[in-house]
C-alpha cells in the first residue's frame, strides 16, 4: 500500500488541532453563543425538548416510473414505519416538459416519477390521506405548477388546503449555482417564489413554500463552509424579495425551511448544523428585525451525501450513510433521508430502501443518543468548529453583499467558480491519496460483488405518452386556452399567479403547456461562462 502523508484538516480545509482546549474558543461565550435549546441563538436546537418529545421525521426520498409505481413505493415505506413522504421527479418533469415532448425521450420515469398533469398527481397520491401525512416535493423551476396540482388534488378530495402540510423545495437560486435545472431568468423566477410564499402565508399555513437547499450545492463539490454560506445567503435573498413584494417578515418567515447535505466529516457536519441555526438567527435579527421568534428559527431537513456513495463495494455505503445520519441527528435536524446503498448503480430496490429506513430507526431507538439534547455542546472541538464555520460563512456574506447580492454574484459566475475550485481541489486530494475513499482509491478489490438493481423499461414512457394523448382528447380546448391566457395576463403584471395555476391544472392544462406559457412571458436564461 502506498505511503501517504496524514492529513489534519477537515473536508473544508480547516486545520484540526491535535487536542482542543478553552484557548481555542477565541472569546466564545456560553451565554451568547450556546444558550439553551429553543432559545436564541438556537445553537443547541430550535425546540426546548428536541427529540425527547418527538423524533425527527423519517422521510425517504422516493420516485420512479409512473405515478402508480411510486404510489406503491410510498405505501411500502409507510407500512414499514416512514412518517413523511418525499417525491423525486423525473428529469422531464424537473425541466417543465411533458412526457410526449421530443426532448423527454428516454428519460421518462428514469430518475424519478413522471408527472405531466393533474391526473398523474391524483394517481401518485391515490389512497394516501393528504391531511394526515406531510409531503416534500423536490422540484424547483416548475415548482409552482406542481404545487398547484397537489392543492387541486386535495380540493378534489374535499380536504381544505389549510389542513395540508409539507414542503416545496422551490429554491431556484441554487439551480443557477449548482444543479442547473432552471426554466426562466432569475428575476421572474424569484417572482414565482414570492407568489408561492404569499399564497402559503394566507391560504396554506402548514406548508413550507421554500426549502432553501444546500444539498445540491454540496453535491456539486462545495465545502461545508460554502454550503453553509451560499444556502443561508440564498435564504436571505428570498426573505428580502418577499419583503420588497410587500409581505411582513413575520407573516412568512416561520414557514421557511432549509435542506442540508450530510457528508463524511462527522464533527464538521455536526458543527455545520449548529452554526447554521446560530448564523440564521443573528442575520435575520440584524437585517429584518422580526418580532416573532419563529422567524429566527432555522428548521431543516437533511439527506446523507449522495456524492459520497461509491459504485465500488456498494455495501460500504451502508456504513457511510449510518455515520452521516448520526451526524445529522447529533446536529439537530428536523427530518432526515438516508440514501440507499445501491443508488450509485440504479434506482434503489425495496430491500435497499428498507435498510436505509431501518438505519434511522436503529439510531432513533437503539443508540439512546436522543436522550440528551445537543450532547456535544460545550465540546472544545465542536464549539471551535462551529465558530470557524460561522466565521467562514460570514466572510462569504461580506463578499456577496459587496457584489450587490446573490443574483448579481450568480450573473458574474462567483459561486459557480467557487464550487468548481473546491471540487477540483477535493478530486486532486483523492487522486494523490491524500484522502482515502475506501474501495476506490485504496482497499480495492479486483472483483466486485453483483448487486440486484431496479430498472425502468420503455413501457413506462409509452404508457405515459398514451395517457397524455387521452387527456388531450378529453378536455375542453377553449376552456384550457382561456385559463392559459388569464395565467399569462397575471404573469405579465403583479398579480399572484397561484390561483390561476390552480385553475389551469383543473382545466387539464399540462405541466409543459403551462411552463411554455410562462416562457412566452418571462423568456429564457443563458448561464455565464465560468473559467
């Protein structure tokens, strides 16, 4: 085995001391920086009792094939103890096009569930009580359209939207930064987000209209510091946009939520959650002066790091996921998805998904770590890391403020370039064996064990196209054209588009047709070149 130099830095490049003491806390104050759980600045958690009164929501990400396929997976997970749903959409849906669009060929149902119409959404949640489960939907560019479909399904079943709870990712800024699934330019995209925020504040009080996501920023190669900084600054950008649109900060800020990645550096990841809560509380207080303490509380979902999983020796992914899930719980997440060990090979099988869920259940019920809130609070190492992560994020905040905000920074390519540099640095460290990935850069096995995988056949696409054909024949074309025209008129002025979207999906307008109508009003976006 090749001799290698030991590294004493975190994954973010923060130097790690041999041992920590009080001297490493640099003016840290238990009263100002730590506090009690449920009290400002919320370093130790947003609720005074945390997991002693209620466990985190176990919310496995699921979606593949048709709406019927995913509906069966939802029911399977609920039967095995999952307590919240999380929807993965396929690429055509994420990009706002229908299954029968030529650009969708070969992609329908492959990386998530195919949803083109209200009828698909109805089938996706068949026999699932929408007022008794919470649903998270990971979609951004066409998020408002998908949300309108979900609300229309609830209304069709006689369920008041006031009783519907869940989360819409709806975070377009991180698409420009990292994931690249945008539909429109930043300004009209922000307008759609503020419309959903305003609509939820008045009509859907249990719904989180935006889940500000650092997950995809981290998957694109960022460090923990960059994930923390760009995610929270995106959140502040949405708050500022909503306030400029005339909303009082306390009318919507308690409904915002966050979504973080959980990578391999155990203590750095724990510290990241603690720093995120503290930094958000302090920045919201400083910038917007809310009167409701809930406006200062950062509530978050977490998902173990997909980019850390390996196709080589995939059983090792169970261990990685377990440690990452442990970090999320010790960090104080409100809900958690644990990746399946076979996700680098294909869509997860039922057995792999069940094992990923059982991982959370074992942590919750067998380790006893939920007995104490923030058990690592006061650790010299953890508190020092928390401080340094917050300081690193604040440095990015200053640079983003100087650029005139996140939209300007994105148009200059700043966050994109930072992620590119960080990802290249990390890859070089692996290639030089300065960081070891077990089974990939060291401890390699010449023959890999075969793992059964789930495959999606062409029949899914064929059936979805046939359903769309039947839908187009069954609807009133004049009514549909009328509601789309009204939607475009609302989009052209300052009127909230959500009521018009709900009417459009009820009139059987498809996702692709609605997004095309928006494109005529909003235009398209071309990314700046990042060198």
